C-alpha cells in the first residue's frame, strides 16, 4: 500500500521542491547563494530521474537497516550475547561494499573508513570473545566469575 502511495506522490514531491526555489531566493541572495544553479537544484533534478520503484526499494532497505539497528540496540542494552554478535555482523556487513568501492576508486578517505570499520570488527570479535576467539563464551564466563570472586574476597577483607 505504501509503495503505491510513494509511486503516486514522487512526481508531486519533486515538483513542489522545484516550486519552492523561487520562494527561497530572497533569503539565498542575501548570503550570496544562487539556489537555481546550486548543488541542491541539481540534486532535486536527479531525484526526479529516479523511478518510484527504486525509491520504494531504498525505503525498504533503510527500514530493514533500522530494524536491525534497533534489535542490536535492544540486545546490547539487555547485555545479551546475541546483541554482541548482531553488532559484529551489522558492522562487518559493509566491509564487502567498502572493498568494492576501494577497487573502483581509491581515495584516502575510503581507505581510512575501511581501516576504521575493519578495526572495529576485529576489536569486537577479540574483546568480546565472539566466534570462539580467545576461548569464546566459556573463557569469558570464567573471567567474569574470577572477577566476581575477587570482589567478594576484597569486600570480606575490608569488613
């Protein structure tokens, strides 16, 4: 149902944006910006060339990503192990796209973003002992138990 509404409304939305430009002209002229020849006008023209089906597809992709991020946030908030796994998978899911972008055209910015993303995934896997790294869940539980016992012993010594 939403897809039908979007398909019908996209041309109207683009037309409304183009009609708004003259109303913005007095404001933009005071700061020395020609809105008719700006990147904004070119972007609106390009948006008009995108098919409504493509816009619906992008909307579905964004909604899915939002749902995954919401589930990840809930899992991490509740301190669930599956939240940590979801975090690694969601972060690492963009690595193949970043590699493709680097193959197509290398820039310093893309290399830095790729390095940060890769480092984040590696740190999460190692620090949280995911996928069996550093002994996995059993080693993490043993470490947490040891820390709990030390806390109790120190509290007993003080009292």
